[in-house]
C-alpha cells in the first residue's frame, strides 16, 4: 500500500496482494486480488480506480477497505471517521 499526501487530501494505492490479504476478513469480497486507487480531498472521495474488476465495488466494502488502511492523521478526511469524533 502507498499513500501519497497532497495539499488538500491524499491518494491511496493498494496492490492486488494488499486487497487479497485484506479480503481474507471480508466474506464474498469483490475486491480481492484487484489493484485499487482512491483519491480523497477535503470534500471526500474524488475518484476511484479498480483494476481487474468485472463488477462495481460495493460501497460498504470500499468504506471498510479504506478505513482499515488509513493512517490516523488522515482519518478526518474519510466520512467513516468523522462520525466517530
């Protein structure tokens, strides 16, 4: 996994191996073994790219995938974490 910080947010890149390992805790995962990149700014999710997906990514799965891999100092930019403040 790679996180690139920008002035107003970040991008998170997960390799096929990253998503495969993460999906071992998510039954019926649609992202296992896929490369995923998300771009987030102060308004939330800007864009997502899933390489190798033949079906849309489930929103709950996306929330969990990003939340589980997000460093503490960037959590305020991801909606799941705002609710916990």
